[in-house]
C-alpha cells in the first residue's frame, strides 16, 4: 500500500509537469507562427520607393525676333571709316559739342539729333548737315532691354521716355537714368538726348544695327 501511494503521488506530479511542458511548447509554437506570419507579410508587401522631389520647372521665353518698323531721322554731319576722322569733325566746331558718334558696321556716323519726325532734324538751306533716314535692328540682341531699345527711343512722350508712371521701370536698359541725367547737363533738347543714348548703347552692344 505504501508503494501505491508513492506511485500515485509520482504519477500526479508527472502529469502536472507534462501538462506544463505541453502548454509551454504550444505557446512557443504559436508565438513562432505569429512571427513567421509577420515576416511573410513584410516580405510580400512591396516597398514603395520614395518619390524624389521634382525640380521646379521654370518657363524660359525665347527672345523674340525684334525689329522695329519705326522710321527715324538723324541730322547727319558726316560719316567716316575711322574714329579719328569723326572725332576731328566734332572738335572742329564748338557748335558740334552736343553731337555724337554712332558706330555701326565699321562706320562712324556723326549725328547731332535724332527723331521720328523728319521736320525736327531738318534745317532748311543748311549745307553743313542733312537728314539721314534710318531704322534700328535689334533682332540679334538677347537682352530684353536691348531688344526693346528701338521702341524706347521712338517714344515721343518725354515722360514715358523716362519711364515715369509706366510701370515698366524694371525694363530699363542699364544705366538709362544715369545716362539721361548726364546728357541733360549737355542739352535739354529731346532729340539730342535721343541721339546721345543711341550713340552710347550702340557702342556698348554689337547686336544693334543701323538700317539705312
């Protein structure tokens, strides 16, 4: 009887241990199964690559083929193939102090006034000057201000010529105001200011051409 009691206690203890082991193994297997599912799901889910930020697209407007049909008229005193000849003419007469040298296509034109109105530069009976019709071609210029230079110079309104209240102050050619201020100390004549500006910007920009 003593042996039976001992065996019963041992069997009871073994059953408890066996049940504990089965439960622990089951829980372990379940945990492994859950982790395997997580790994499988992660592997099957496609990874969407990060979309790089697209660079901001800046619209670039190609320069227009700008020419002006505006007819200009210059008071011409001579044309030379060298700068020395043109300079000598300017220095020969004090009355020529407000005249300018306009350089184009390798020639040096001596003009003392320029206008879109012929009568403003024409002196009746004069043998020292004559009217020279011309147009300005700025089609080769890439800078917007230079493209528009013929339009600026053709304006007959002094206020708009100086961009006052036009809202286009940003379109001014380089040093426009400073040049006008300097020329105004030489002459207040609008046509003299125009020809001096013409001389300055033609000397600085090879893209500008005179069409005679």
